[in-house]
């Protein structure tokens, strides 16, 4: 059973059109949730860590929020340079040092 | 600040040839180290992780092996490559923290097997 599910798989927006990406998880006793941005041909770039329900983090046009069952990455007035694949990850349930990644949402922002 | 280096960036190898991909981390000590493979539409697959020198955990039975000869050096190897070994290989590191710490990735190696 997948521990992390991201939706939608792909999202196309017009420049300035705000939207949200979803990351739902099934792990219990969440020890953190991580958001990454990945550009084509590059490794994922760490964006945010969220540790508890109700927590929010912001960076430029991105805001990440966390509830007990899911996280949202809100993109406000996106620009073409925000186009990328966004990944979320949670620590493995076994208590190890591993992370479980979702398959990502590919965001395309058209000018 | 911490940096992670992976090389080469791209590699084309014939079937049956050996492989060695190297990853080094600077600016930190005693990190956790990870090797992932990323295939289109399948997300990130953890191959190996290491919590210390010569301490390697294998996640998926396969044609690959990993070694950590030094604290900040992680090597992915194969004696004979298969066509199915093609993919995008990523190295990552994290501070120790029982999963509370994010992982930080290198820029990857695109491996093509002919």
C-alpha cells in the first residue's frame, strides 16, 4: 500500500492562475513531511519541512500546509519559472532513516 | 555549507560492462547516504542507504551493489550491466535524525545501456 499519494499527476496553469497540489499520506505518527522541486535532468531540490498539523511554511509564491492526513502546496500567481515536478515525502513507517516519496505532480505554467 | 557531488553526469555503457558511480559530500560529517533510481512515471526508488562506513542496507534485489569506503563517499557499482539498469541515478545525504531530517540530492547521473 502506497504511503504517499500525490494529485494531480499533471497540472497546467496560465501565468497568474493560482492553484494547489495535494499530497496525502497514510503513515501514523507523522515525523515530518517534506516538499521538493525537481527540474528536468536535475536532482530534487528541498523546499520545506512540516512537522505538525496546522503548520505552514512559505517561500516566494509557494506555501505549504499540513493537516493530519494531507499536505497542500499552494502556488499563488505562478510564473513560467515555477514549472517543475513537485515531490512530497514522509519518513518510512519503520522508524528508519528512509523517506517514502510520492510520484510527483508535474506543473506547467504557460506565459 | 554542505554540498554533494555526483559524477559523471551522463554515461553510456554497453551491456555486460562494469559500472562505478561516485558520490561525495562536503561540509558535514557522519551523514546518512542514499542511492536512488528514478524511472519515468515510477517515482524515486531507494536502492541502498548507509548510516556509516561499511554499513550498507540494500532495498531491492538487483544487479547493483554499493560501498562506502570513507565517511563522505558513496559508490554504486555493477560487475555486468543489464539493459534494465538504464535510468537516472541520484545520490542523497541527510543529517542523522530518525527520519525527521530532509534528504539533499545531487544532480544525478543519466545512465544509458546499449
